[in-house]
């Protein structure tokens, strides 16, 4: 290959800000509560990974301050569940952290999300405790 030839570049894809309605946020929260209310997702992880991808999309679109830690933990949890060598105690630590962060957001939430976020927090901490055994 000629070293003077220009390197082909892919044109950048314009970033479009996603808008997530209150109804969509409520539906995602309800879906997650239902999923966790049935116990931990199955061992293949497909359902849990799909739910985490949905959360990553919604969190990325949010302009609400104070979500950086949750965004980081959701991304970390998705990577951990995608890996074959992740230990259950590692997942338990992230779930506990997410539970604590969800509780903080619920405490600061003035909207109708407070109760659902507190429930989510409890379910995440319960899942963490199950994995820690």
C-alpha cells in the first residue's frame, strides 16, 4: 500500500438528542420493577441485558443532574453481565450501589417517581443480597 495515499474516513454521524417522555420513563420503570419482582433474570442474561440497554438509552437522554453514578454503574453492570468470567459478588456490589443511588434519586425526586424509585432501590438491594450468599 502506498504510504502517501490518504486514509479513508467515515463521515461522522450527527448526534441526535433523544427525547424520552414521562410515559416512556414510567413504562421502563414499571417493566424493570416487574422483571425484578419476579426474581433475578435468567442465567443467560438476555432479558437483563436488554433492560440495561434500555436504561442506558434513557439515562443518556436525561438532562437530570446527579445521574452520573447511576449511568456509570448501569454501564458497568451491562459489561459485567456480558462477560463470562464475572463473579456473582461483583454483580452484587454493583446492584447494591445502584440500589443506594436509586434511593438517593427517589429522595430528591419531587415527581410521581419517588415511590417507584424506592421500590426499585429495595429490589436492587434484595437482588444484591441474594447474589452475596
